[in-house]
């Protein structure tokens, strides 16, 4: 049996494989104040949430986020302190329902086996699906000047049951991937 090279079939196969790729990675953004000198900072602490009671317990998600941010800051050479931190960390979370539409699709297949030739046509109707998008925004503020020096954010699809500590740590690491490591002051 000898199969003949057919460029059209190769193109169709490539298009089908491209349609099976995994979803895009989460959207990450960050910005640093142009005059920020992170070598001048050694310590960090937490910005108190607005209108929060000091005796209100932290929610599990908040605890996971704080633990992950603290680990990233420590990994970059900063020390967490309770009193008079040089940097204050604040973060925001949000979740929104989004709609994703799949357009009308037509798939065509063609193949041969031996001397028999076969083909198929598949038609898909348009569909709309809802999904949940989560966002995490991290702010790093100079405590003395009360001025934001850096922020990082990440947004992506949230899967049910995927907000455990490891997933939160991965999200925080992506959001903070551009945060400057502490260097020794000159």
C-alpha cells in the first residue's frame, strides 16, 4: 500500500491540531514606578484593609494569598515585620462571570485506505458558554511616602475546586514574576 502525499490533508490536520491546543496562559501585567529604588527597602508588612475590624478573622483564601505573597517577598530578600514596615502590601481579588462564544463551524475530512476513498463533513452550531474569570492585583506601597512603587496583576479562568494553597501560590508567583529582588544598597 502506498499513500500519496496530499498537501490539502496536511493543512487540514494542522488546522485540527491547532484547534486542540490548551487554553492561553493567565494574563499577567506589572508596572514599576520609574524612580523606585528597591535596594533602599528591607522590610514589608500588610496594608490594613479599608473599614475592616481588627478582630475579623482572615478568610481561607486571604490566608493563602498572604502566605504566598509573603513567600515571594521573602524569596526576593525582604523581611516581614509587624511594626513600621518600609513597604506595605495590599491586594484585591475579584471574580466575574464571562461569556465565551464558539462560532459556527464546518469540518471537512478526507482520507483513503487502499483504493477506497472516504470523506466526511461535520457542522457545529454556534454556542455560548459562561465561565468564571478571577483577578488578583497586588500593590506595593512605600509606607513613609504613601506612594505606590509597584503593582502586578493576573487574570484567568477559575476552575471549580482549584483555589487551594498550591494554585494560589502559582497565581501569586505569576503575578509577582517581575517584582524586583532586593539588592544590597550601594
